[in-house]
C-alpha cells in the first residue's frame, strides 16, 4: 500500500512537470521576447493564461481531474462492508471520507503550485516574479484549486454511492467536468460559470480581481463543495452496503 501511494505521488509530480514543460516552454521560446516586442511580464501572463496553459481552466478541467481521482483512489482504498461497523454512525464514516478527500485535494493543489512556482523561478527573472506578486497569486490559486478539487472528490464519492461502482463514477465525473468546460467555452462564454472562478493567475496578473472578487470566488467554491457534501451524506446514509 505504501509503495502504491508513493508511486501515485511520483506519477502525479512527473505528469505535472511534463505538462509545465510542454505548455510553458513554448511561451518562453517566443521569438518576440528576443526582439523586445514582448517582455518577461508579457510572457508570464501568457504562460499563466486561463485558456490553454499549465494553470488554465482547460488544464484544470480536462487534464488534471483524472490524475486527481487516481491519486485519491491510490491513497484511500475502497471501503469494506465490515469497516463501517467500526464507526458509531454512517455520518461519522462519511466525514472521515470527506477529510480524506480534503487531504488529497490539498496535496494535489499544493503539488501543482510548488511545481509552477519552482519552474517559474527557474525560467523567469526573480525580479519579474516579485514585481508581479507571483508568490501571493500562487498562494491564492492553491486555495482555489483546493476548493475545486475538494468538490470534484466529493462529487466522485456521491456518484460512486449512487451507481455502486468506482469505475463508473470515475468516468462519469471526468465526463461531467469536461462537458461543463465545453459548455462554458462554447455556450456560456459571455456569462459566469463555476469554472471561470479558476482564472486566478490570469485575472490577478492583469489586475482585474481585487480582495472582494477573490472573497466571493472562495465563498462560491466553498458553497459548491458544501452542497455536494450534503448531497453525498444523504446518498451515503441511504446506501445499501450489501448490494
């Protein structure tokens, strides 16, 4: 079990480093940077835009949901029917699962942020990062990602309890988040959608979001996670463990 967890973490780290290199190094090799038509400040914004880079909405919803769920399943094995009897109530066991999801979401979000921060300091002048308050943005984005992937993990457990299959739940959640991404991109491009709250880097680097905007985003994200948790608790309490 310990080897499985270590392998999952190493796999996620290597995957994220691979995505950063393939997505961001193309921006750093932009020929306009050498001619002076673009500055490192411009490239930093391009490398952290919300459309298609390492920290984009596309990456969060299409590239990272599956690795996160794999990490979640690697960390916490499937529940045995007998294991629930060790708890005073199903509610108590459910909140243990929620804590496990929160821990995995925090680990995944922190890993993403550390990689982005470390690789950025390796390839960008430190004064550019400091002048753009990059460390503060990384911190705020970590909170945003933590809340988002907490919601994804709770949604996964909810669907798993409804369909009695971790495999089906995995594909349903990956498909649902992916579908939401394309709906927001193609049909709801001009109005708010929950995935648009994942634009922390882009909006902060452009100076479009202030303290109130960020607070409202965190409140919305917390509400979605709490609402999914409430539905998950109701489904788990009613779940027939002997199916």
